[in-house]
C-alpha cells in the first residue's frame, strides 16, 4: 500500500502550486489550486507547474529524482492502481498492445497507461509489475546558484470522472524524492481533480466545505449556549437543509436520466 504520509526528510522536501496560472481569473481551459482544500483542479492535457523546494542538495546534485505517482486517496480503493479509462487508453494504443501479460510497453505507445505525464528533460516512465502502478520520474538537475526550488511541468491524460477509469474516485499525486538506488528521501502528496471546468468545480467544493464548517460552528454555539441566537441559528440550519435536499433531488434526476440512455 503506498504511503500518503508527509515526509519532509533531511531535505525538507515539499511541493507547491500557485493559486492559479492566470492571475485573479484564469482561462476556462486552465487550472486552479485551492489552498483551502490543498487540491488542484485542472483540465485534461493542460500543463501544471509544480515547484519543489529543498533546503539543501549537497552531495546529491546529480543523484536525486522526483517520482510522481497517482494514488486513490480513499481507503476502499488505495490498493487499486490508478489507470486510464479504455477510451483515453485507446487514443494512444487502439489495439491495447502496451500491456500484454506482465510486460509494460507503454513507452512504445505514447505512454498509453500513464495518467500522469511530465514535460522535462530526462523524464523516465516506470511500471511496477508487482503493484501494477505507473509512475513518472524526473531527474533533479543542477539548480542555479542560491536556488532551492526545482520546477516540473506535469499534465494528466484522463479525467477523474471517466467511466471504466477513475470513476469519480478522488486521487492524490504522491511525489517522492528518491536517490538513484530508489531510497526515499522525502514525500509529499497533493489532491488532484482532472475535470472539464476547473474554476467551477474549485469554487463549488470550496463553498461546500465552508458551509460544512459554518454548520459545525453553529452547532457548537448551540451546545455551548442553547439560548444564544437560537432562532437565527435554527433558520440557517433549515436553509442549509433545504439546499441539501435540492442538491439530492438534482442528483437523483441526473441518475434517472443516465439510466434511460
């Protein structure tokens, strides 16, 4: 089972993404990062700039690598490899020759099995025949004098909503700092949602988490002082309940529509 635990290690390894790649607002086909959720929202095949920070690199200037591997973040599926859906896989390998038996030939078929792609000099694509997991490895090149930041461009070749693929299961990308012999010197993880409308999904999920937090605060206030603003709190909770019922109704209608197709 891959670890999702943060491990800065001796290099104080960490990964950071800017709030968005378009200033105060960003283009529809771009990406956004939510510091509230520690989650990236990005469209398929679009570039994501990730900055990796280290406090020093002495002794390993030419011998450190950053591995990026997608992992399901929910306990029920963490043991399952994150694979591309059939439709996107066949965009690169229509006859599905990249995987036959326990042999991975993805590099010969535009890395057909890899959800995460890196766009950096020296990029290597890896497959573990035991875990069946794909990952991408980037060598840590020599940094400019005085710099402790290393930037890698990534993209994603499948959506988290794809049927027969991720199927809306939440994922994290686990970044590990490794030596040439495979020893892990640091680890960090970032939630990623690959979707058609990054801005919309980011704002909706932030609103939902903020509503949940407000509801918890109101309940705590009622418990601490039952007579304080009682009517106002009850009305707000009823409004939250009405909105939740509307969402459930909308989801049920969507499910009914899909079942008729």
